[in-house]
C-alpha cells in the first residue's frame, strides 16, 4: 500500500507543473499530458484519485492558455475541451476564439486536424453545445447553429445505418427520440443562465 502511494506520488510529480524545470519542459509535459488523455478520453488516470483535471489545475492558468493557444490544433477535441472548461471564466475572449476556430475548421471547413478527430459524435457535439452556452453571446449562438446541424447529420446517419439507404428516415425505430434530441439541443445551449437572446432554428432543422 505504501509502495503504491509512493508510485502514485512519483507519477503525479512527473505530470504536474514543475517550477524547477524550464518553461519549454513544462510546455512539453503539458502537451504530452493532453495527448495521453486523448488516447484514453480521461479514463486512464495516474491513479484512482488523480484525474486529468487535477493535473491540469497544477499549471498556472496564464501558462495553460498560452500553451493551449499555441498547440490546440494538435490536440484532440477532448483535450481542448478539458482545458477550455478550466479556463473559460478567466480567459473568456481567448478561449472563445479557440472554440469558434474549432467549429469553423472542424464542422464548417472539414479540415483534417487532430482536434477534429471524433468531434462529430453526439457526445462531443453536446459538450460543444454546453461549452458554447457558457459564453452566451451572439457569436457563440451562431456557432451553435452549426453544431446543431452537425448533430442532426449524426442522428440521421445513425438511422440510415440502421435502416439502410433505401428506407426513409421516418421509419427509423428511434427516429422520434433522435428528432427530439436535435430539435431541443438549443435548450442545453441556453441552460438556466443564458437569457436575453431569441432562438431561431437553422434551416437544416
């Protein structure tokens, strides 16, 4: 038990921010941590008690936003989301610029970048929705409409895969629940705190 605790401590010490090493070395460790989290989507932790978010919290926020801004296109969406959730209250403008660029490059331009890998899934698109809603302004609301359309594409694709290309989407056995998810996704953007804007659904719906 003591040996296990020592191993956990050494692992955490290696992953966390270290004032004794150079900025470049900390930057490399920060990026390596996120890439490792991307491979496991956060399920593989340094221990049962140390999470990716806890490791991230050891890095000064001013360095985290600097590192993220420099490297976010090289990190999977999970990693980008993890850091943005940690930083968005303190760096609203900079973090919003990043999330809007992710949507533009991944959902609009369909660029083949690491940050775009796996983004067109219901889980990632829902996460994007909630993250955008935390900013609650016109640019993120417009970006959410693109997310909503992407969510619809994913839902439609699921039904097509189930029924086959020759059958109408209306025959999909879970078509009603999928349509409800798509049409009510905006409620997750607005949540309880985002008020004062009017929702007009995009043409894709």
